[in-house]
C-alpha cells in the first residue's frame, strides 16, 4: 500500500489539493480541487468533478496525474503522489503508485 496512515491523515486535513494532468502534447495542466470525495482501498482517491474540462480530456488521453498534499501544521511537510487516473461517472479516480516526501 502506498497510502500510509500519515498520508491518509494529510488527505483528511487538506483544505485544498493541487492536481496536475498532462495533455497528449506533454503540456502540464494544474488545478486546485477541494477535499478528496472518497478514499478507496488499493490506494485510490476519488475527486468530485466540477467542470474540469481540460483535466478530463488529459485523463482520457493518457491518464497521467500527480496529487500534492501539503501542510504547515507542525512545520512544513507534504507528499507528491504519482499515478494513473480515470473518469467514473462524476468522479476522477486516481490510483497512487508512487509517493515522494516533500520538504
């Protein structure tokens, strides 16, 4: 499992979460989303879709996605999650397969 208890705690406390997808031309596209809508087993995070037209197209094109979780609570710290995403009904589902500790 990639999502440790420490990372799950970050997820529950994050006031907003930057996510980045990549176009078929290799152009990054970053947006900020609110809370994670759900955390599923097997390292899967669900984000509610509100518009996100470019993000959705990038996910359909190649599925590459990064998620950043950060806090200043107790000093600066954070994580970058990398993995693959797909669209399922009204959710972006992101499966984390790599974690990099930040700060």
